[in-house]
């Protein structure tokens, strides 16, 4: 080999070694810096609107709302002013629903309702109930109403229940502190 070829080879080898050393030092230095985690994103806010749920062959529910605020990861929804809610049974309106506030877990499908809550049957006999708190746990299929529930059944006086637990899977209902009248037909 010539002297010039040997020098060029050494020069390229030295440049490659220098570039590798510079890259190794840059990686080592960058690993020492403590940077904050990137933000998860801002929550989404929807003001005024409507939502619906769909079964394979028919509607499941519909509702209008005044405001929805989602968590940054979209796993929690806070709904304010839920009104004009309809729950369907066999594709036909079954219940009208209104609630001041709902918190829904979109992963577990659990919800908590607070504030004035009103539910009434669409078809006769027109029955309704009012309460201020309800909790649904989807995994166990249980509805809990820990605060007083007033049921209007067409009787002279409403039926007042202190609290209630309803297991949808077994059909078992536990009522506490019951007073008033009820009309079954």
C-alpha cells in the first residue's frame, strides 16, 4: 500500500472512532437528565348534546345532557344535567330518566348518580320513583340506592324506602326502613 492510502485509512478509522465516542458520551449525558413525564393530555369537555346506546337489533338507551367532562385517558365521564333519558325494552321506550349528575367508568361500566334522580315508566300503570343517589356495579350486576327512595304507584300515599339493594342476576331485593302505601295494579 502507498503511504497516502495508509494515511487515508487511518484518518477514516480515527473519524469513525471519534464519532462513536461522541455518540456514547451524548447517550450517557442524556440519561442523567431528569425530565418530567409528558402530559397525558387535557380532558375533553362537551357542552350540550345527546348520546345513545345500541344493541345489535334495537336501541338500548338515549339521553340528552348539559355537559360532559372526560378524564384525560377517557376512562371516566362526568355528566351534568342528564335529561330526556329513555331506556328501551324490546326496542320500545320503557323508562324516562332524569339525573343531576352521573359519573361513569367506561372500562368497568359502573356508574354513580347523585343529585335529584327521577325515573318513571312510560306505559301504564304510570309509576315513578325519586331519590338522590344510585350506584351500579356492572361486574356483580347490583344496583344500590343508599338514600331514601320515594315511589309513586298511584296509591293515596307514596311508598318511602330508606335504602335498597337490588341484585339483577338473582332478582333479590333488600329494602330497609319501608313506610307508606303501594298499589300493584
